[in-house]
């Protein structure tokens, strides 16, 4: 009897791990799709450059290379 109870406990633990893993995968895919949807609504492409190379930027970048 105890052996069967332990077996059932292990089974439920493994089922819980698989359920949590599946939920994590689904959550990640949903959030990725939501972000892509938000970017599309804003008219942004994932290939957009998000900064402009100004004199200040160039001076800062050059100071890092020195």
C-alpha cells in the first residue's frame, strides 16, 4: 500500500513539473506575440534603428575606445 502511495506521489510531482513547463512555454510565446503586436501597432519594425548617431554619441563612443 505504501509503495503505491509513493508511486502516486511521484506521478503527481512529475505531472506538476510538466504542467508548469508547458505553462511557462505558453506564457513565453504569448508574451512574444503580444510584444510583436504592440510594435506593429506603433508602426515599428524589429529592424528599426533606435538611436541616432549624433556628435554627442560619437564623442561618447570614441571616449570608450581610448
